[in-house]
């Protein structure tokens, strides 16, 4: 079972079950609390998967508590003509409006049949009245705690679970190297795990991880990629030179840039909210939101040219060029112009 952080402290004893993100299950009301967005997304996705497995006709709706109009929740929870079960995913409960608070408290008194309402609260004092009502048992709900995974042991257990779920074995030393390389961002740790799962055959050794992420503790491939994609040419080149000086291999740097550009390309012309686009493309909503932020300032033609250069550089750093470091430096400089240089 994957590790979870301790549930956040709260006043008074809760009258509903508090589960870890990896134990998420449907209930009339599910409070998904805590600041770790990746775990909250995983929990919500598990709930949806369980409902779909039970009845593929489940109707899924999204609601933002900060801008919801009075009656929105009641309308979405109302029985449909064919009586399909419903999943209502409510985001922004930590920013809820007074109108939504009033309606949600009224809904908790009489939850709709065959309906699961997921309330996502990322933290803070706002929305406390609603949270306390759920925790006090009104609505017959459960809570999924998604606190930050701050300890190395928790993050190691999380990463190990990623490989175990994919049927992959990773050596203990390799797991330590990987976790130490991604201490700041759980989402990037998850992405690194998925990249290794997708790109490697057989067991994952320490040398495999070092090939991909050497130098990541000091300066990493994703920092180089982020600076280049944001158009910060000088910062990107300084980070790149420092990464190479501390032992980073050009191959994972090119891979990091390629991964980000590919995701940007997939969401570039996509229309709709994050959850809708994520479902259509097989991504997580946080990946869609991040890629959309990265794509700001880019044009479609420039992105296309950058993708072409990625393919050429990938070939060069894997043996087609005498100087792979120059090849990746040229790529970083080009990407920093957003494909216009």
C-alpha cells in the first residue's frame, strides 16, 4: 500500500471515516482535503473509476464552488430521465461563495440517491462551516486526507507503489536516487516514475536512474526545460552548463524538454476545462493546467519547429553527433526563443 502523510490536525473528533488517498471509494459525500493536488487527483480518479466499473452509464459533472450559481448543485444532483448514477466533482471549496455554502449545507441534510458528491478543499479557513458539517456526519460522508508527503520515507513508498502498480521492479538504491532527485515536487516525481516505466524494459537499476536523472539534485533536467520553455535563455543556458558540469547526461535533459513540449502540443488547441481535456487526452488535470501555463507565449508554428529540433537533437545526443553537449545547448537556446530563433 502506498504511503500517506498523517491527516491534518483538526478540532474535535470526526464522526466520519478518514481514509488515505489510495483507499478512496465512493460515498454520498466525499471530502478530499489537504494541499497535495496530485494525491487529491488520484483519489478523485479512483472514485470515478469505481463508479464507472459499477455502472458505465454514470453521469460525471464538474462544479467550481467559487463561482457556482444558486441551484447548480441541486440541478446536477436531480434524477435524470434514465436514472443514471451521478458523480459531481466540486473544486475550489476553499474559495466557496456564500451561495454555494448555503446550498451545500442544505444538500447535506438530504443527499440525492445514487449520487456521489466529491468536495475538494485544498486548505485554509474558508469553507470551515461546510467542512465541519461533513466531518460531523451530516450527509453520511467520508474524508480522504491528502496532506503533503514531506518525509523521504513517505515519498519512497509513493514511488515504490507507482512501479509496483505497473508491474515493474526497482532496486532499493535506484529508488533512493530517484526520490532524492525529486524532493520538491511530488508531481515531477510521479512523472519521472512514469517515464522510467514507459522507457525501460525489465528491472530498473541505479545506473538506469542515474542515466536519466544524473545531476538532478543540484540542477535538474526539468529546471533547464522550465527555463527554456519560459523563454529565459540566459537562465536556461546557465542551468544547463551547471547540470553538465555536475555530471548530468544530455539524454535526460533532451527527454525532459521533449516530454514537456509533447504535452504542450497535445493541449495547445484543446478546448474545455482541465478535467474535460484531461479525460479526452488521457492526462491528469494538473498536467493539462501545467502544459497550458507552459504554452503561454508560444505559437503553433514555433512549437512545431521545436518538436522537429527535439527529434534531431535526440538522435544527436544518442550517438549521431561528436559533441552531444553542444547539440543540447543549441536545442535549449532554440527552445528559449519559443521556436522562433
